[in-house]
C-alpha cells in the first residue's frame, strides 16, 4: 500500500494495512481490500495470469466478514460485471497533491 489506511479481509480474517505494507496472495486465496481511515488510500495491485489455464480464475466468492463491510458478492460468480453491478463506476480524476508520500 502506497498511502493511507485500508482493511485487508483475507480468508475471512481482518488485517489492517498501513503505508508500505506488502501482501502476497497465492492463487485462489480469498481476499478483498476495503478503504479505511479518514482519507483516501492508494494501493498498487499486480496479478499474474499464470494459473488461468487451470480455472476457474478470478472467482468472486461470498465472504461473511467482507459482507459486513459491504464488500462481498451475494452469491459466488465468475463474471466481473455481475460481481460489480452494485458498485458505482469509476470516474477519471486528476492527481492531487498529497495523494502520494
């Protein structure tokens, strides 16, 4: 995480994240990151499609802990458009001073 605060929900457990924390999730590790704190957070996320051939890849699964933070799907799905249907669309914005350390 580059700046701010967030909450990592991984395999049903909550873990606070702060600036410069690093997280590695092996394939098929259930995880979601939720913004926390008083201001924005900036996260750099990378993924490998190395195991995509072994599918299913990138499933959106129900997580009761994430549901408490409104960050879980209602039922397991593969389709990102279905999983993100209730999330507002991203809007481009200009960089603002202070977003990065």
